[in-house]
């Protein structure tokens, strides 16, 4: 465990207790690492490699942005077409990718990874991506 990414998943019970349900000896799925990288302007895989290869202390970082994964699905009609959406999102858009069919049920057909220092502005950007016509 000392040389691997891992994550623990929890449920929050109705009486406000956390219960661990799963421990995975791998990075969290989807775009989780990418969103952490975009939130802090870091490269976690590079840091991990340096920690293992050079036995470095934990790096110092600062979360500069809120980050989110918003998606679109084929066959849905959205308020803003892709080009209008890109114009509206501007610098809030970190990455736009098409998702392979094997993962699209869980992650959408198109993913928009967003970041913004203001949580309200990020939520507005998510709404722009997902709002249907």
C-alpha cells in the first residue's frame, strides 16, 4: 500500500456516521485524478513517481479551483450546441473528450471537465452543459 495509489469508499448513514464499504488499491475511477490535477495545477502521477523513485516528502499544493465532470448523451437535444457551449464555457473548460462506448453508460458520450475558482460559476457551467432544449 505504501507504493500504490488507493482509495476508500464510504457511505454516510442516516445517523451521520461514515461506513467504509470498499478499499481499492488503484486510483479512483473516471476522471477523478484529472479533476484533482486541474483543481490544483498539479500532476499527481508525476508526484507519485517522484515519491517512489526519490523517496520525497509529500509535496505541498493549493486547491485553486473547484472541478467537475459534466456530460452529454447521444440522442438528447441540448439548449446550447457544442460551439455555443464552448464559447460560453471559455476558460472554465479544461478538457472536452468523447467517451468510448464501453464507458458511456456510466460517463456519458461526451465529457466536459470544468474548473473555476468560484463554486457558483462552476455550477452555472455544469448547467450550461447539461441543460436540455
